[in-house]
């Protein structure tokens, strides 16, 4: 694969990750509303706070910095969008190297994000409570939301590939 294709894949993936992050935020808000009160209550009991904000504070602390509330919120948004945007190339690289169809690559992208980030890294790094502390419906909702991320990343990336007259099948 030439460097042109690699750079194109990364650029398309980054753009797709941004769009997928924005859409997934809306879906996350909408999917939280109908959750049973008991699930919401349990989540609030175990959740130490918003994971991106905890990540921002812990990162700043590791660098010897102290963030005020405004700085912590900005850093949390940077972490949230940074993760969402930089996960986007997972989709475009999967498409080119695995030859997966768009829907399959989108599902794998979203599922991997859910399992790696939410279920493994966030608890391991102390950005969330241990996974087993959350209700099953919390995990199902999170997994479904990340599948939306993958589907939106796929739709966006495929549209961008079409606009650039390039497809992951091109070598």
C-alpha cells in the first residue's frame, strides 16, 4: 500500500471518527432516558464521575498540573473527542487490510471500541468503576451505542471514499 493510500485512509478515518463521535453523543443521551430507574441509580452509585473528566484530572496530576473545573471540562472534551476521532482510522484500515465489507468493518470498529476502551481500559486505568459493578443493561446500552459509532463511521468513511474516487479496494 502506498503512502498516499495510508494518508487518505487516516484522513478519512479521522473525519469519520469525528462525525461518529458527534452522532453517538446524541444516541447516548437518547438511550439513557428510557433506562429503568434502578439501573440509573446503580450507575450513579458506582460511577466515580465522567470517565473523560477523570482521565483529564489523572493525566494532569501525572504531569504535576492541577486543573480548575473549567480546565478539567475542556481537557475532558479534548480527551473524549480525541479518542473518538483517533479511533476512526480503525475503520478505514480494517476496510483496506481485511477487505471487510462496510457493515462488518463498522461493527468490528464499534465493538472493539466498546470492549477495549469501556470494558477494559477505563476500569483498568481507574477512569470508571470496575466493569462488574455496573448493571448488565449499562453494558448492553454502551455496546449498542458503540455499534452506532461504528455504523456512522462506516457511512461517513464510505461517503468520503466515494467523494475522493478512492475505495479501500483500490491498491
